[in-house]
């Protein structure tokens, strides 16, 4: 795609962890692809990008905390997809993920980019995970750099 709107943005020398939720995998895979592509475009070397998986978005904060405490990374991109179903459960999952990631970021003093989609339907999530410059995994990675 090679559309780096942030031409002066450089990730050279950075070591980045990406944590992807497996739940809604077809969506989070698109987010992961977008994040990795953006990091490479900014100069982060492929060998300096580590990818980890969590079961779902609620579990992202715990894995991010473990990675932050390992002190091996300059930042973490947390990627997930929470899609509304028949109940308000998605609101609780989204809030737990957001609050947990913020708490880890502040406590561990390490940037964590919030790449967790919270959408009302699958189509909205698919749109945000497409291979284009508006991919939200891509945007999270660029924000992290």
C-alpha cells in the first residue's frame, strides 16, 4: 500500500509488541496486518516486531502488563474487536479493555496504542479492518510510533 501520511514519522530502532485478540479473528487479523505494514513503513525492522495473542479483548491488559514488565519493548499496540450482539455485554467488554489498557499504560509508564474496535455491527468492523489507509490497526501503530 505504501501510503505513509506521516513521512517524517520514524520507527527506526524501535522494538514494538503487538497484542491481538483472537476473538473476532477475521477482523483482528486485518487490524494486525495493517499495524505490521504501518510499522514497517515507518522503518521498524520486521525482527523488532513481536506479535502475541490473547483470547479476547478483556484479556489484552494482562498480556500487555506482562510485556511491559519484561522491559523489552518501546511500546505496545493492543488490537481487538468488540461487536454489539443482542445484549449490552459488548459495552462491558469494551470498557474493561479500555480501562485495563489505560491502567497498564499509566502504571508501567509505557505507551499502549488502543486499537480495539467497538462497533454496532460486523460491517462496521469489517470496514475499519480493510487493507486501506483508514485501517484502525494501522492508525494505532502510527499513533504508537
